[in-house]
């Protein structure tokens, strides 16, 4: 079966005809013969919540970049929602990311001069939505992460946990079916980290596929599935 044109799949819609993530024999090598990944196979179905877990240098960040279509493999095939990443143009990759994937990073990447609503709405600038529609979606996303009463607060008025919730709201405002979270609790104290993980669990319960990249074994063990990595391989 051939995947439909990217622009023909509405943002947020789950096709379910394909795994959301499918890596087959994926290798990523850099100049000098350094292999960040070696012949990795991984399949993730829609509706899963899992952790890719491993120490620094294990290849998990490279895996994130490939799954997020931010990089291409040296060998093997990466398919996201049935689309072969290697066969897509830069424009098509941008469309795939904007419609199908949300990103949450360890750094919050919030604009200091924008309030929470503006930071989330700005993530929808290239969707073609009107300003009012962007703000409505941003407000709904902030409500989902428990920040209804913080929409007018700027980053310096928010705690670390609240900043990460704003970042999560920005990632899910476009209703992507896949959320990639890279060390989402790495800059937070333990209590704030627990709160952020609760938000991710709630999003998963509501239907979002959630993939967490982490070195924290305790976080990984709290998720339904773990994919341990070491030296560029799934172990």
C-alpha cells in the first residue's frame, strides 16, 4: 500500500494503515568511520508510549533525529506513518514534521518577550491558520497541560515545570499523533519532573503516541515499553 500525499492527511488524523515509526536496518555513520547507529530495527504502533533509554553516547539522540526527520540514515530505511524519509523532498519533510510530529526538548526554547499563549500560538505560524484560530488552539493546548491560569504569564514568571508544560503545549497544539520528548525532565527538580511525566501520560491516554528519550532508568521503567540502547544498537 502506498502512503497518501502528505498534504492530504489532516493534522492530527491517525491513518493506522502503517506503524507510526518503522526503522529497518538503520545505520548512521559520520566522517571518520564513527557509527552512531548500527543496523537498528524498531517498530512503534500508534497509541504506544515508550522510552528509548541508554547512557550518553548510546545513539539515542541520533535515533531521535532520524525519527523526527531532522536527519537521514546512511543505510537502511526510516518510515514515519508509512512515508520513506529518504524519498521525500525538504518541503515534504517539513510538511511531515508540521503535521505528524511534535517535539519537546530538554531546553524549553521559549521566547522571553512572549507570554505562554503567544509562545504556543507561534508554533502554529506556518499552518495557514488565522491568528484567532492559532490563539484558540494555543489556549486549548495550555488547558490540556494544566496552565489555563498562566496564559498571560511570560517565561520569567513561570517555574521550570511550568515552562516545560508550555513547551509541551506548543508541541501538541497542532494535534500531531506523534510526540517526541528528548530528556523532558532533564532541567527540572524531581517534583516538577513528576508533574511533566504526568502530563505526558495524560496525552498518551488521550491517544497521542509518546516516545521519550532518556538516560533515566526510573523514568523508562515507568513507561509501558522500554527500548534499551548501547553503542548504537538496540540491546
